[in-house]
């Protein structure tokens, strides 16, 4: 069973349509990265999934349950905002794998996921740096 399913999600503010027919299905162990320019809807999508923004159309299911109209406090998920998401004393690699370590994911899986994400984001040369050493 997918842990997250988004079917035909739409979000509009009045006549301004932000999210158009978004469809996502994530299985346990999947890793989702949202990348795009400022203003493309990344944060809006996350806010919709968390229930912080009501959606205009579509369905959101978490763990098989329809949470489209469910209060954020009852969705059993959390968000960490970008400006507070990095531990300044940890390397980029450690920041990326820290959540997996806390959940008890084995080191081989952590390393594989880290390599995959670093390749997708093209940040391989930055993995040993600390957040303060990044632009």
C-alpha cells in the first residue's frame, strides 16, 4: 500500500492556479525530492499535504486513509522549514542521512539513498561541507 497518494491535486488562489493535476504515489522507503525555481509551488504542495492549505480539487491519502479534509494535527506527519532544517555542526551528508539514522535505517541503505540524492541534486562535491560553508 502506498504511504502517500496524491490524485489530481489542484490548488488555486482565486483565479490564480498554482498546482495543476499533481499525481504522486510513494511506497514505503521511497524518497521524494521537490526541486524547482522559486514560486513554482513546492511549498504550496507540502502545505497541502500537511493540511496547512486547503486544496481546490483532488485527493490526498496518507497510509491509505483519505486525509483531504482532515485537520493538520490529525495527519500524523510533520514539516521542518528550510531555514531550520540544517544542523550547523553536521556535514551536508550527515544532515541528509540524519533522519534515516534516527529511524534506524541500516547504514548501507543510508549510503545508497545519500548517493542517489546527491547525484540527483548534483551536490556530490559538497557532501563534506558544513551548512555555513555553502552559499
